[in-house]
């Protein structure tokens, strides 16, 4: 049973990572910076619980605020570029963050051991969950509470005036600007919210894995972050969740018996999925179908 709880934890954390990119992609910006924000959240929260002895939840929130603030600062220069140059610039930022943690040393004595980040050796002994007697089921529940909260918040934003503004900017910046939408405010806000969400995911990841190092937050993780919402579709946050289940649950874990052959199959299946469902697993037609089904079910219930 622990294996399935562990899989639920992985899917939950990657869903948070994907949702952090989802809101940025709504504005038409393709970013590879999410792994960097994820790393900031992981290290900050780890230092607060291990070195300062904080409770996990306030540590996560502080880490998310720091990550969101950094994302906000990154968002301003990112406005000057777009397209491929934005991808390259944000990837460079992510690598800069990774290398910062690679060279960051800050250890303190805790009993007979030294704890804290130690450069290339990583940050060990982030043992909040085991030290407080959390079971794998309780950790999985904790992760999915945060997934549910973030999905609910983004669902609400998506269906509010704010969501309409985000999508307007993503569809046509010139038209959005012509009706009085402040492009700078919208894009920077999307970056900041995405960084905040990534910080929460990173904080949970650090305490789940108990040992983090700079190599955990490379380009592959950043690629996963944007692959989830693109594959799932930008029509609905549920698409991101389905994409994570497909990639992490089926391709990564379900086909583990194939060994290195999974790498070839992974690329082939992603290309196939994007050709069959170019607008994502949950596109406009799928949403219309679901709404009709829901409407039929509702009428049937009333009858």
C-alpha cells in the first residue's frame, strides 16, 4: 500500500508543478523557470524546518512568498522578450538558480551532526515527516489537500474576470491592450502566482524526499512543468492533472519494467498524444461534451 501512497504523492507534487506553469501559459508565455522557483521553495522551506525549527505549513508559505517574489522580479525583464528568446532566458534563469544552490553552503550543528545545505552534496536530513510520526498515507493526504486548494483557486480564477483577462492577453496582446488591459501587470502577476505555486510544490517535495540537491531541479523538471499543462490542455485545470497521471502514473511508473526503452516510448507517446489531441487531452470539444453530459444528468435527476 505504501507504493500507491508514494505514487499519489509524486502525482500530487508534479500536479502542483504543472499548475504553476498553467497560469503563466494562459498569458501566452512559455517559461522554463518553474524548476528554479521549485528549487527556491524546496531549499527555503527545508532550512526553515530543519535549521529554524519551524512548523511545516508556515515554512511552506514563507518559501512560496519568497519564490513568488523572485518570480515577480524575473517577470519584469521577461516582458521585453517573447517566443523562443523567452524560453532561452527563463531556462538560463533556472540554471542560474540551480548553480546558486550548487555553491551554497550553510550548515549548523544539530545534536552531534551538521545539518543544512552543503553545496554539491545537497541538503540532507529534511526529516520533518518521519520525526513527527507521519505515515505515508497522511503525507499523501497532506499533498492532495494542497493540490485541491490550488486547483480550486485556479478554477475560480479561470472563471472570473481575471481569468478572462489572462486568456485575452494570451490570445491577442494587441487586442487586449486596445481595450485597456495592462499587459505588464497581467504578465508579471501570472509569473508571481506561478512562482508562488511552484514554491509550495518545492517545499512539499523537499520534505517528501528528505534529501535534495541541485541536480533535482534541472531542465528535465522544467520541461515536465510545461509539458503537463500543454498536454492536458489550457481549457481546464483538470487537464493538467490528467496529463500528470498519464506521464507519471502510466509512462514513468506503469512502464517501469521496460527499463531504458521507456525513454523511446515516452517521446513517441507524447508526439502521438499531441497529434491526436493537439489542443490537449481536455480541449474545448471535450469540455462541451462534459457540460452536455452534466446537463443531461441534471435534467434526468430533476425528472
